[in-house]
């Protein structure tokens, strides 16, 4: 069974801190791995997508890595800001019609 | 650029009433379309996906149905809502390739009372 787990469920950090969000998946036959941001009551916004042949992707202050052999992905956020406060979800794609989502990590960045 | 429209944003319906949520996509053709449901504090559950007009696949047995009458239109329906149908419903568009991101609509918060 393909499961995706995110730990911790919630995280609170002071502004300016660098932080890492974790995502683990049970089935390493992954097609791609995506990280999403969700603000309360809103849809999901795709942040980064890593294809199975890649190790990492970067966008601005965000860096996502993928280690298929260990079944892990991390999202690194540098110099966190209050505007980064949101829920971050990872999703493993097992083909183009089957994505498994984690429950998310709720991040709060305090000014 | 691709955009996805989903409405309404919120909906309060009595038990036993019908449901129709609509999703339309612009800026692409022959997209894969998805309906997800998100329960509070939980991940997204895939309800239906469609790879083309009239082609619907259901992931879980449920009280809901989906239809795709046009290439860029995806509709989620129910004849009689249950309390357990309450949740946050999201429509999404995905491409055919592994390097194409999933694009989500803004969601519909459905409360069945």
C-alpha cells in the first residue's frame, strides 16, 4: 500500500530561522514528488516538483530533495518569513493518475 | 497560461438534497482532471479522475458521481447528500508527463446539515 507521511504535523519557528519539513513514502516506485502550499480555506499551490530521475529542485528560498532509496523527501525553507505560514503538503505520484498525499505540516512563522 | 475555475466557494445543503459542483479549465486541451476531497487535518483523497470526455474512473465507492461533458469541464454530483459528504472539495488539472505539476482550483467547502 502506498502511504505518504509528514512529520511533524505542526511546527512553529521564529522569523528568520531556516527549517526542514519531512515527507516519507512507503513505495519507492515513485513517478514524481510534489510539494504544495495550502492557505486556510484555499486550494493547493504547487511549489516544487521533482521527477524520479532528479535529486532536488530549487525555487527562491525553497529547496526540495528526493531520496528514493530511503523513501524520503525534504523541503528546506531558508530565512523563514511570517508570510510562509501555511500548511505544506507533499504528494508522491505513482503514475500520472495516482498521487498520494500526506496530511501536511502546519507551519507558523512568528514575527 | 493554464487556469482552473471552481465554484461555488462555499455551500450549505440539507441532507437528502442534490449536489452539483463545477470545474472548468482554460489554456489547455485534453487535460487529466481530478476531484479530491480533503477532510479537516487530513490529506487529500482522490475521488474521481478523467482522461477524456465521458471517461470517468472512480477510486472509492461513494455517494457521489462525476461527469465530463466537455473537454475542459468536470462536474461532481450527488442525487442525495449524506452528512458524511461534508468536506472540502478540490478540482485539479494534471498533464500527461512526469514533469507537469498538478494545478488546483480554489476549492468548495461543503457543509451538509
